[in-house]
């Protein structure tokens, strides 16, 4: 009677049948790869139809990828607005610098 219990437990732990096991069974490799390839194809089509750039990060360091993205942004975006500073001399001998158009309010 004791031997049947041990064979029963060893048989159920090794089987992957429909005994209600909650162990995840991954799909076959070819199914997984074809699914990923299909998803990549759909993403490229979707991005392309909207004019979004696609960055291939294969074999790139994070810093290299960030540099590439920054270059892409510089090529597309207008340059940042630089404040134009003027010298404003007050009655005292101290010299203060304020943006053109007057001092900032509330300061």
C-alpha cells in the first residue's frame, strides 16, 4: 500500500497532462518566434504610417541610444529660446542683470 502512494505521487509530478497543473507551458519555439516577428512587422507598419521614427537598439549601449535619440530630436525640433540679457545699472554702484523687457515681477 505504501509503494502505490509513492508511485502515484512521482507519476503526477512528472506528467504535464490535463490534471489541472498550474505550471506554464511555453509555446513551441517556432510559434513564439513567428508571433514576435508578426508583432514587429505590425509595429513597423503602424509607426511608418504615422511618421514615427524607429530606433534600432540592437547591440547599442544605453548611452549610445540616448545620444542617437538626442540627435534625432535636435534635427527635428527648433532650437531652444535663449534669454537675452541686458545690463541694467541702478542708482547704486551695484550692477544687476535683468532680461530685456524689464525685471521679473515678484522678485
